C-alpha cells in the first residue's frame, strides 16, 4: 500500500467548547502496533541507521534504543547528533506496502470514538502520512478534527516530540485547547507522568502493550501493575470510556475540575 496522500476532501469534526478535548496517541492506543507494526518499524530504523551511518547491526540497534529512551523518539537523537535527513528517515521507516494486513483495532472502534463527547485530536510522535494511513485503515480518520504529528512539533528548525512540555503547550495553544480541558489517552507512562504536571487529565491504556518477553524492545511500554499516582484512570480497552460505562462518571470529574 502506498502511503502517498491523495487529494480528497476530509470531513472535519466541528470543535465544541465546554467539552473535554481528547488527545489520543496513535500506536498501541488506537490500534495494536506491537502486533506487527512496531517490530517492522524497529527493524527499519536499525537498518536505516546501519546503512546511513555505516555501523554494524549491534551498534545501530544500540543507537536506536538509546535515542528513544533519552529523547522520546529515535529521530530526535539522530537529527541532533548525525547528518541525516529527518524527512527521509520518517518516510523510510513508516512506509508499509502491506499496511492493511498489519493494522489491528478493537471491534467497534469507530463507534467507541464517535460516542465520546467533545473534541478529538491525534497527538503522535509518528509522521502525518503514516498516521493518516493507519486511521484510514481503522475507519476513524474523519472523527478527529486534526492530527498533531511529529512534523508539527518542530519549532525554528528544531525537532521535538512527546513528552516535551513546551512543545505540548505550543501545539495545544495553536489548536485552541485549554490545558485544563485536555485528556491524554496514551500507552506510554513517561508521557503521562510528564504531562500530568500541566494539569491535564491522564488515561493510561494497557490492552495493546506487549508481553515482558519483549521488554528490551524500544517500542515496549510495560504496563506493570496498579495505577500510578499521575494516572487518572488505567484501562485495558477504549470500551471503558464509552457513555453508559462505569468510567463515564470520569468525564464529570474532568469537567468539574476544568470549571473550578
């Protein structure tokens, strides 16, 4: 499947003031990236680093892991320390001819997302073309008013990514999202922990996370047990957020907090 965008009109969700603003991560949040996509991305990143920087496989894999742990995204370390083309890197490691067979989402995902009150925005460290391709495969692209991808996190030619605090403030200001109304739904605990300092709501989704056997992988965010203090709600499935579910009362708490 080609990930080159084709010109077409996209239905937009009209912003609604006074409601929660859901900030959805993409990989391992809206779909099961650990099934096939993350292994393919990790392999492609290691291959790209090996070929571009003339390293052996072990050295390339070490850099891949080191940079994602230090900066939040492998790209940031490569852009800061090596003469690479960031756009070429993003395209090379996020292009999958067989993407339809790799994407796995929850049953009834479109209904689950559509049922949530308020605005919905994608906030991902992946590139926009890839994000749109995955959302299209899931059949939910039209449900989001905008996609904030890693290209949109740049400032003055400097690359940024989650969990950068200044970046989040800026992109949410540009999207006219008050921090107090934002709820981040995310699989990566370090992102939730850092962004909780800004006063946003935090939902940790763990249902797509891989098993401990793959804990050395850069794409792995281990769920552990219990709920960290910086997490408002720990869920396994987005079904826990739908209206009528027990977790629906959470919205009232988020909204009352934003009005206090």
